C-alpha cells in the first residue's frame, strides 16, 4: 500500500518545528502520512498538556523538535530535549507530557 506525504510542502527545504504551531491549553497534531504499516505525525503540546497512558500496536519513534517533553514508558520517565529521540516499544504502556511547550515528530511502524 502506497503512502503519500500530505499537509507539508514538497521539494522545499523545511524546518519541521515551524510546520506546526502551539495552541494554549491544547495538544495539536498534523498527520503527514498514514497507512496500515506507517504513521508519521507532527505534534505540539502546550506546557502541561498530555496524551495519557496508552499502548500502541507499533513501535513509536519520537524525536523532539522543540522544548522539553516527558515520555513515560512502563512507568519510567524520560526527558527529551531538542534533537533527542526515543522509541516507545509496541505493546508497552506509554504517555507523553509537555514538561515545557514541546514539539515532536512521531513515526509509528506497525
């Protein structure tokens, strides 16, 4: 099944963190690609906002684009800063929290 990149310019040099905005009191997401094998999404978290604990059917690769995010995997907290990444393994409980205002790129491989 083919995947097309959407919601972002093609053939243009981009800064990913500039492709999504912060909104006070909200988690904002922008899907760039999705099919049964792959999901690529940009997220912004206002400070103090979160995606509560859940599990995914795929390995979730997170890269921090801006700010500081707290990633909790199996009850252990990890703090991501700009340029840092972590994998949240499939089937393990995880959550994401905006320790500060926080932007991330999420790639889930199913």
